[in-house]
């Protein structure tokens, strides 16, 4: 079976819910506070594992209680952790999340995630042609660039989720197989170019997620639009990560992009019905049942 290697961030999410998002300089009274496992890399790994893929997480945590909880969470979800490194004298990354007015705002403190680096020999041991690599941008950009160049030279497919958005070099963009920004990240990356023009430039490569408006990409002949499913929204945190994890699962199973995107849109739509980045991530059967109704 082909496997997915997620090289990315592993964090603890510190989540407050509040009726009103505070303005700069304002203090508001919130309702609840919880700590739940998160980090875009970890979320994508858990999403893929829940959907039945063989998944390995590659990242760094601190030698603290958050790190221990995160490790247990990976085990419970069937994510391989033999390349999850505990860094002494470092703390686990955290994401400080405000859930208010139906949406989230997030401040990420990278901490141990800044230590994700490789030698060429380590990459040789980690990756082969049966691997699909998932990357995001909460670890050092040099690492993302190094891994992408390595994979390109060995024909290993890479799915890059460019979040949170940062400028990408042309080389990085060329080295990856799929790029999956949301509409805001897409604007940050490419400016105000009309979306359809942009999609036509990158057939079967640029896949743009648009929340309740679904997903679009260009298949070489026409723009494909996969509509979102209707959902009872509890928390949208992690919906993009579920999309990326699910897309990777369907692609390693050998499906075409259209089918993979449909699978991922359904998984992502279901994920918003639970609290926390990983709380609503569906299992395979949930997605299969919902796909039959679409
Ligand atoms: O994509 C959602 C994730 O972004 C959260 O889990 C948080 O950790 C931030 O990194």
C-alpha cells in the first residue's frame, strides 16, 4: 500500500470561545477554554489516518506535557510517530485560537516546529517512490524547499498546502505536484488575477478551496467545480486540513483529481460538525455514506 508522509507542524491548540471578537485594545468576557491537539501537519496526518491511509508524521515536539498528549493522540488515531522528534529544552508549538461570530482567528507560536530539518541521508531513509508527501508552511521555509527539491529529483509527489500564506519561490512552486490554497491564500500568492485565469495556468496542479463555495481546479480542458456539502457548522478550524489529508488519501489510492477532490470536499464538509481541529474529522465510512447521498 502506498503511504503518506506528512512533514509539518505539531501543536497544541488553546481555544477560547466568545460571543464577540475583541478589537485591538479591547477586553471581552469569553465562555469556554479548551486545549486540543492541532497544528496543520498533525491535523492533516490525523485526517488521512482516520480515512484509512498508512500515515507517518514527521515533526518536532517539546519535552513537555503538551508533547506527551500529542504523542498519545497520534497513537489513538493510528498515525506513525517513529519520526516525531522530542526536542530537549524546547516547548511544543501552540496555536492560540479565538472562536467567535462563526469563525476563528489564530496566532501560531512555532516553538519546536522551528526545528524540523533534515540531512539528505535522513530524507533517503524517510521517502521513496511509494510515498506521497504532504507539506504546509508552519515549519521553516528552507525545509519545505529542501524536501520539495528532493522529491522532485526522485519523482515523489508532493502536495503543498500553502498555509499560513507566505511568498513561494517559482522553484518551490515548480517542484511540487499539487498546491492547495484557500481563496485568501490564493490572493496573497498571486494578487488580483481572476481565479479562472489563474487555474488555467496550472492544470491539475492548483486546487483552490473556497469554503462554502466548494473547490475549483482546471483539468486541462475545463474548470471543474466541486460544490461543498451542506453542514451543521460547529467549528471550521481544521476544515482545510481535513480537505488536504483526504485529498492525499484519495490520490495515493490512485484516483483522478476530480474524484479525489470530491472525496476531500465531503470529508472537509463533515469535519466542521465537531469542535476542535480534529474533533469532527470523519472516518472512512462517514465519507462513503455521505458520498452516496451527494
Ligand atoms: O488549520 C488549523 C490549524 O491551524 C489549527 O489546528 C492550529 O494549530 C493552526 O495551526
